């Protein structure tokens, strides 16, 4: 279980996280919604230890990752995978080397076994036979899927998705969502997705949280969020231009 | 206020670079101890940093050697001291010109390329991706670049010394009317192994400076394409300024050591 407790983070004078509290249960798919620039990605980066909070705790299976030393943090990261908003593929490596990066660095599998594993992951994300393409030869959707293949290559228990469907066409968005669901079903992974794509969020979520003003303002099942009387939730879910989020 | 702000920024940067240097040494020792030193990565970087710079530094070396002989040769000829031309040029090349000019060329070509590459990786979240794959960016990106730059700058300086002296000898023989024998004898009489090693030691330090500044500027890039451009320019400017400043202290150190040893 992941517990985020009273998390604070500021950049200069701008406070981005102002006491975030959140629980993510094993095997569940939590979607964090929120307007652009509200700090959703910052929250995700704290959960995987890319950023250190100014205050607060993040407990993963009871261990406070904000106080972990590098070696232990790396051990924990091997149980996690992250799909970046921009896919963040390594430009200088081909698709196979990108996906196999973690495997090559942390296991002693043979080249043949690694190739087999990479091909299996590429098959899962619907990109068979693209092993030797360079990232520059891939479209936006393909890059995201390769990024996802890299995130799941080490068969993580927790997957973090940072706006996985932003900039994708509806068909590709559905493909990514289905992949998200199948990973949850087949591998039983815990997933946290941040997005502002409502359709995608409600397709994959077990629970939905709304992040606004540096805090989680509402959390609940899809139905609870849809029927919430919180005006912030109502405005965001309905996508209304006028409302408490846009009031000066 | 502006000066205080700039001074704070400068101290922050020097502190950051020192920490990066110490982390690089830490990861080097750790990798050697665990037998995981990335030799392939080091060789790739040595090829990129060293081999690809050979033509540029050769042209620089020949040009400087030739120009030094022309400048010194005519002056010395007027004083009837042509016999010293080879020695003076060799000393100037070995002690100062070869390490400084090679470093400046490499700072322009390699330091900027390191900053641009790492800066692009930073703004496209590739460095974050390394972290999520339980790979320390200093270990994976900085260590091979640091050692490749340090080793190759020494090798390139040796090359510049050699081609510089060849260029100088050609000009001495065909333009200053010195004999090759007189030029060579003068070089052998004046130049000591200590001078050569002093220059190579400087080159090693300059190589480390170029790599650390390039990597630091890359890692601290922000603000998209404009940020990458700024980091690239800064890496060259700061590296050249740092090389020139450190050169003074190294020269004093090497010359004091010379007095102690000899």
C-alpha cells in the first residue's frame, strides 16, 4: 500500500503541494485528475522518489521513501515503472535497448533471453518487430507505447502513468487504456495515473481523486465522483469554463 | 544587489560542480571495486571526444608551432640567437601553448556537445527516466565522459606538441633558414621531461574541468530549447574562463615543485 501523508512542496515562493494526503491500495487503479499545472506530475515524481518533499511522508509498504538512502531507493524503484508524459525514450538507443535498459543493468540475462523478453513486451503494446527502430523514427503514439513497454519490462508491482494519453488520437488513447486495464488484470499491478482526460480516467479507474490548489479535494469511486456535490468536482467533470476553478 | 546576486550564483555553481566532481570520483571507485566499470561507455566517449577532435587539434598545433617560430625566429635572428629558437618554442608549446590551446578547442567542441546532449536529456525527462530505472545519472552519464575527456585531453596535448614542433621545424628550416639539426639540438638541450609532464598534468586537469562543467551545465538545464542553447554557451564560456584561471595556479604549483625537485 502507498500512503502519501501531509506532503508539501514549493518551488521558490510557489507552493505546488500543500499537504497532500492519499492512500493507494494494492492492485487498485487510482486516477488523479486536475487542471494543467496543478502539480499532478510533481506528486507522481515524489511517489517514485525523483523529488524530495519539503515536508511530509510517502510510505510504500510501510517504508518512508523520503528518508531512504540511494541503494534502498533503487531496490524499490526496481519494483516500480513509470510512463512519462513525453515517453522520455533514450534518443541514442534503439527501441530494444530502451526497453531492455533496466534488464541489462540489473540482471544477468543472456542477450537471447533479453531479446525474447523485449519482443514479448513489444507484442503486448502492439508494436511487434520494431526492435531496431530509433526513437526518432517513431510516431508520438508509438513512443508512448515503447515507453510503456520499458516501464513494464522489469514486471513492476506499481506503475505510474504521467498523462499517458495526452496528444494521442482517440484510437491510440483507447489502445493505451486497454493496455492499462490488461496489465492490471494480468499482472495485478497497482497503478496511479495522472491525467486531465476524463474519458480515459473513467475507463481505467477504480477510484478517482481530484487534485486542485495543492491538495486532494475529493476522492472516491467513479460513481461518487460523478455524483459529487463539490463544485470543484462538478466544474472539472463537466468541463465548464465558468466555476470555482476559474474564478479570480 | 546585482553583484551580490551574481556572486551567490557563482558560489552555488562552484559548489554544485564540486559536488558533481566528488560524486564522479565516488561512482568511479565504487564501479571499479564492484567490477562494473563501464569500459564500453568509456571507449565510446573516448572515440567521440578524442578521435573526432584529432583534425581540429592538429591544425591548431601546426599553426601555433609555425607562428611561434616565425615570431620568435626573426627576433632572435636580429640578436644572433637563432640557436635558441627550437628550445624556446618547445618550452612554450610543452608548458603552455599545447595544453591551453588543446583545452580551448576541446571546450568548444566537446564541452558544448556534452552540455547540449545532457541538457536535452534533462528537458525531455530522460535523466528522470534513468533514475526510475534505478540507474544513477552521474554513474551512467558523467563517469564515462569525465574519464574520456581527462584521458583524451592528455593524448591530444601530446599530439599537439608533436605536430606543433613538426610545423615549427618546417618553418624554421624553410623560412628562418635554420638547419634542422640546429633546431632539434636546441629542442633537446632546453626541453626536459619535467616540462612535458607539467604540460600534460595541466591538460589532465583541464580535461576534468571541461567534462564537469559540461555535465553540470547539462544537468542544470531548464526552460526548453532556449535553455539548452544557454547551457551550451555557458559551458564553453565558463570552462574557458576556469581553464585560464586555474592555469595560473597550476603554473605556480608546477614551477614551485620544479624548484623543490631540481
